């Protein structure tokens, strides 16, 4: 969270750009602004602290015309543009709080105060996208109280602060409480206005730590891709490896032995070939045993670990493909909040961080030959990068998960590391890995045919699905490779040797 005060136009733009650059897919975002604002031609603008003063000097010195509403588009911040930029990052929930419904007269009308009377000052409702909520300090066409008796906050912000940190309170219910308090204090003269298109029944900003429960999933998975035997038909897979789920619930699969990337939509019985290698070839539009796939949602392209061709490629469409990195024994992919790409190198036993477009990566884990020391790796597979840019690595033949903090010289074992085995303090060839916001690690324990959750600081893990031996039943696995989860918290597992992807539905408490 960042708080900035008394910002100029350029400072607001830089902060908004930095804010959107840090948003990751399925984040919850909150943007708050208190200050002055205006509406012009159905667009709402936030007024910076420089109040056009610097830009006045840039206007013609020979034509002394006053500023007018059209100058807002040049020298103020368009709220709709901010909404669009945030929406392009595909957050899980987007909350916008604007305490800027107070009048801000342009220079030619400096004496204006009170209730809005024309299109320049009336704040009208603005369209919001699915998953967003916008709260204004007052209803359209009115102005908001600026605070009394030396209170630096307006009524809306005052009461918002009183309620905002209420634990386990749905945001829409919380804002109704804020509205009621504002109306009571203003004798119904100010009525906060909320427009919401939230998809979820319960969205809260704070939760009591003691009430946080460990999620549970149904033990019998539903096959959502493949499951019709080994093959190349559109309803089949052959040893699926890496999987990725986008914000629209589209499932992308690195169909390893079929040398292709397949997209599977929700509840459909057949997939769609996105990238087809046909055979094991090295043409720019062909793949050779891809091990992982992810979507760079900043530019809507796929990034693919083309393992057999020893390269990482970016794919937009059949006519637009580029090699990002070559001559690398790539396996797992991850991207941090700043857009840096992380790649595990199975052959060199290391993980490197790459700025897209650079030819050389920075070593961030391993790279000290094969071994089991905490500064070494042995055949790293899948990786995960958290918001602090710590890297979690499935260290396959060391039968452990090791965490490397940013700029660390060695890692810390956070799961397994007690030799190969099936006890709850052991792993057997770990592969896919994800970490939730509480630091709980979910890892595919490949040769134990189970998914293990390891809570922070614990000496052993717990089985969350699988663990029923090797097999094809809906509660069994067979050399699973990777896992992911969707925006509803359902767990997806690529069950390689059963040639299927299963979804284990979250049990709602």
C-alpha cells in the first residue's frame, strides 16, 4: 500500500503507472483519491495540486484566453482511463473510492460554490466493468461536505476510515454503514453513491487472523480436459505438463508428448489447438515437448517453455512468434509483479531472472553445480515467485522445496528435505508448486501420487487431495506434473500419465 499527498499532474500519472504495473492477475486492488474533481463531456477528472498553474505558462503568451473545460483532458487525470488501466491487469476485485465530489471551479469561475448547476460540475455515474466497485462521496449532481471544525477529512472519508478496517465485513455492507453515517451527520444533505458489479457474494478487506481457516477440496476430481486415453484428438491429451488458467477461466495446457499448446474452455468436452507442433521440430511455429505455458496478460501473449528445442518463445498468433531466450534447458516459468521472467534450467541446476528483451539473465538461485547444499539444486522443475520476489523451487531430485529470498546467496528448505519417502515430512520428486497469500505451499508430490500443503514453519505437510495410490480413479493420480487454481479457489492438477487435467472443487465453509 502506498499513500501520497499533494501531488502534481506528473506525479499522479507516475503513481498510477507504477500502481498498475504492480498489479498481478487475480489481485484485489483498491484506489483512493481525496481532493477536487470536475466532469466535462461525461468524463470525470481528478484535479492535481498544481491546479494547471505550470501549464498556464505553456499556453500562448500572445493569446491570453482563459482556461476552459477542454483543458481538463490535457492537465487533469481522467478517472475512466485509470479504470481501464486497472481492468487491463485483470484483478480479482477492483475497488475505487473517490472523495472528490466537491466543487473545483476553473479559473474563469473562481467565485463558484455550492450545489452543481451545469455539466462542468455535475458528477454523473460512470460505467464500471465486471468485478469492479466505485464509491463516490455523494450522489450525482451534488457536492460533498469538505469537513467542519478543522477536520481535515470530508464526511465521506471520515466515516470510511471509521469502518474500513472492520474485520470480516462485506465491502458493500460496509459502504452502506458509511452511507448511513454520512446521511445522519449531514441531515440527509449528502448521500454517498456506489456503483457495483462485483461477481462474488462476499468481499472483505480485512479478516480476523484467528478466523482464517485452511481450505479443503473435494477428494474426487472432475476431469475437465482429456481423460479419453492417450492421443492427439481434440478430446485427448498425451502427458500434459504445465497448465495455466486465465481470468476468464480458460485453461491452457502444455500437451507435452503431442508437442502443442491446447486451450480448454469451461465445461467443454473438446479443446482448441493454440500452438501445434505436429511433430518434434524446431520451426518458429513448432514445438518440441513443451514443459510449461503461461499468459503474459500485460500484452495478451503466451510464453512457452519449449524444452525439446531448448528455448523460451512468446506467441501471439501463428504469424507473430518470437524467441525470447535460446540455448536453455528450460522447464518451469514464472513472472513477478514487475514483469520479470523467471526460468528454471534443468541442465544447469539454476534459476535465472530475465528482463523481457534482454539476452542475458541474472542468476537468482542455484548455479553452483549439482548438489544438495542449500546453495545448490538438482534438477529443478516448476517454480513460483511471490510478491516479495522470493522464489519457491521444486528441487526434484533433492526431494524438497527450497525458498530463495530476493538477492539471497542460498536458499531455505521449506518443504521436504528429509530424503526421498512417503512420510508427511518427506517428498518424492516434487514438481508443480503454488504458494497462497498466507505463505502456504501447495506442491505436487509426483511419485507419491498426492498434493501436499505445507504451512509456514511446519515440520511436515498434509495431504489435501490424492494419496490413494497410483491409479485412474477420480481420487487417484499417476505422475502428476503441475497444478494451478482459478479465481474461485478450485484446484487444477495435470495428471500426466493419466492424460488428463482434473479440477478439485473448493469446499465452501
